[in-house]
C-alpha cells in the first residue's frame, strides 16, 4: 500500500498495484495526466511538464529512444515526481541518471524509491518470489529491468 497526502490519489494508485505488470498508462489516465512518448536527446530520460489541456494540469514525457523497460522506469519516476513534488517545482527534466537541476538528490532518490514501489508492489513481489526465483522470469512478470528487480528484492529483504 502506498501512502500519499492526497488520499483520493492514493486510492487510485493502490487499485492499480494489485495487478502486474502494473498498468502505468491506465493509472496515469485515471490521475488525469497526459503521457507523451517522444524521441528526446540521449541525455534526457523524461520530463514532467505543465499542460493546461491535461485534467491534472501536467504531462509526462518519456524518451521513446530508450528500451521499453527503461521507459517504464522513467514513467514511474515521473509519476513519483507528480505525486510527491508537483507543489515544489513547475517542471522536472530528468537526465539519463534521473537527476534534475531543480530538485535535490534526496528528492530524486525519493522518486526512485517511489517508482520501484509502483513497478514492484511489495505484496505482489513477495507473492511472486515465493513461487519463482529466476530473476529473468520475475523481471518479465513485472516488466522491469533486472537491475530494478535486484534492488527491490534487496530492499524487501528477499535477496542478499
Ligand atoms: Zn527525477
């Protein structure tokens, strides 16, 4: 379960965390966000920008040149910025290391952690890991990179 200051938003998010791979497009649409996949410069992973046409007032832009699993991590990272940091900054432009000029490293780490919670919900990871230990198959199940999966398994104390 994800906790957010906005209880309604948390309810929407938690509904999508019950089925994997987590449907980020449906979650974003439900939150009122516009999502755009465009070829960006190779040192930009993604952005969160203002968009008056979006119900939520924001658009997430994902670098479509990246691999699909990396694009999913970018998507989740920008969703995290929207939910956690939108009142602090007007827009976020994340470089390839998921760092942006106008947010501190602690907030970027917070967005990374939150992204992992969205892509790899704790309950679902524990349940899947009880049946399946092969990293490649688990990564496929959640549609995440092996690296993101390994970090999350450590975080949940399921693997060393
Ligand atoms: Zn970021």
